[in-house]
C-alpha cells in the first residue's frame, strides 16, 4: 500500500476496463480520438475534471449507453481498491493505459467528461 501511495502516478493509471470500438493517436493537429460504438459493458475510472467518477457503462445499442456512476470523492480508498480488483478480475485487462492527455481526449470523445 505504501508503494502505491508513494510511487504510483495516477495520471498513468488504468481507466477503462472492457472493450469499446475506437482509438486515439496524434498528428499534425494534435491528439485525436475516435469512437465507433460499444461492444460490451465497461467499468470506467474517469479521473478528469471537473468531476472525476467511477461507474459502469451499459451499452444500449451501437452508440448509446446507460452510465451509472458515483463521484470519486465519495469513494473510500478501500472501496477504490476493491473496485479496481473486481474490474481486473472481470475483464482481465485494461483497455486504455495511456498518458493523461491521450486519456482526456478519449474521455471527451466517449462523452465521459461530466459537466
């Protein structure tokens, strides 16, 4: 636990567990993201301002989804560790493990940045 607190950079942490159709990259005009639809439920740890949150994305068709979430400020450290562990057990992999800027561009494209 001490190692996690002292040596982990949360800006490089996992944030999407599950699979969606899309990607991100960089080019002459800066970073970009694409979204091609949902393929299965996801667990999301959106750590972007103005309100970081954790939740489940339940696809409702190819491009619509129902999102059930809670603000990360309302989640205890023990709850967060349990949620991360359960997400890894269920999906076995992280879909997005990138630098903070790339993740934020993707979050905006997916509609994960809450007002």
